[in-house]
C-alpha cells in the first residue's frame, strides 16, 4: 500500500513539474500580454474620469487584483477609493451579496460617488458599473491597442476581448478590511481545529472585497435592490489559508487536470470550484502532517471524490458563505457530464498512477 502511495506521489510530482509548471508559465506570459492592454485602456479611463484609478500593479512578478478564471479568461479587480461614508449591510437576504448604505447623518454630497446613490441611500453597484462600462468603451476606441481589443457586447459586465483569444472582465470593487461579514460569521466552525486562532485572526483582518458584478444567486430575478447589491469575494483570505504544506501544489495539479479534461460545454466546473473543495479538504484533514508531500496523492483523491459527490448532488456550497451554492444556475446535464468525466479521471489516477503521463 505504501509503495503504491509513494508511486502516486512520484507521478504527481512529475505531473506538477512537467504539466502544471508549463501551464503556469504559459499563463504568466499571457497575463503580461493582457495586462499591457488592460493598463493602457485603464489609463485612458482615468484621463476621462479620475475616480476610476487603475490599481493594477505588478508586485514580485504577480499582478495584484488579477484572477485567472481559465487559461484564456481573466478578471481584473479595480479597487475604488472612499467607501468611508457608507455602512456595510449584510442581512443574508441576498446570498453572496451585500449593500452599501449611506451612513446616518452623512450627506450625499460628502461622497465621492454622489450620483450613484439611489433615492433610498444605497450606493448602486449597477449604476457604477454602467458608468464604468461607458468609459471603458470610449477608452477602447482611443487606446494604443485599439486594433486588438474590443468590448464584449450583450452583457452588463465590463468585458474585453483581446486578440480574439482572451477575455478579461474588469470589475469595480471596494476593499473591506478590519470587518467580517455577518453571513460568514459561522466560520470557523467551533468543532474544527483548522486553521487555528492565529491564522483565523490574520484572515479576518485581511477582510474581503465587494465586487460590482452579476451575482450567482440573482440570475433571472433582478429587482432594483438586487441590482444595487455588491458581490462578496474572499480571494486574499482564501490564498492566505492555502499557504503551507502541499496545498498550493495540490491546487495547481487540480487546475491543470480541470483545464485539460474538465473544460466542458457550458463550463459547469471552473477553478474556483477546485479551490473551494481544497479548503473543505483542509478542514477534514486539519493537521499539518496531513499536508506533507507524502500525502499529496491521498489529498488529491479525496478532493476528486468530494467533487463527484457535489456534482451528483448538484450542490457546491461556497466555503465562507455556505448559503451560496456555486452550482446555482448550471444546467443539470452539464453537471452530470462533469461527474462522469471526473469519475473516469479519478478512477484512472487511483488504479494506475502511470496514467498521469498521458493525462
């Protein structure tokens, strides 16, 4: 048994060094190319409207605020200034979302975003995004890359298509530090020892983002209050939780497997599902020794089996916001196909580690 495990870990490390590292290098090259274009567009936006300042910056060869959705699909989070005069209201009525309401006694005129405040005193995510979309459309026509970039039509999101190959969504957002959403108050569960009080304090201090984008739970029923809402996002908190042991390597292998074998019509599965299941696996295996290199095979198999179970139940709860289902709105047939395909993949890896050479 130990020999079989060791063989699987050896093959997984080989897969990581050959396939996952090649994927990372290719994506890093694409990101550099894409960020040149996006930075140029955002520079033009800033000239027209100084409130939208580009926060896309390169730190230690990584772009702050850049999320990889798939090898040819990216999201850039554009941090806005001055959320101060608003209260963060998160009453759970919109899973995965919250609203920003003008603080009592504060005058609208004190806000940098005065014309985007609704009659009832909410800062409208939709209105800000609509204004930003208009500015980006104008900037695309003026920027020096105008021959290779165009707006994606028929969406309320701000999306660019670059060189007909890549899609980049630019999402206006506020960074919220020093507070923690009520809808995530159940984390960490009292009976689960991971990640420990010090790391929990760090994660909660890191805070979360509020994004202006269409929300999972709202598709198909947009009342005005809902379209004014902001989407909660915990990217920095999640990354901080995955710092130690073989967690990041495990995620890298999962993303590579997804890109190569689970990129299915209607995209039922994305890399965020993989990251979410990895976080749940950390809770199931709370000891640091469980994330030693020698356990890589066990952890990967555990996550793949959990993924099959979620696909069959058609439910994948968000790690911090369990009332939010990450499979909401995904066609059942797509989830079924993904479950079968994941089962084939897991069986192949479990029964014959050498099959990774071909995967």
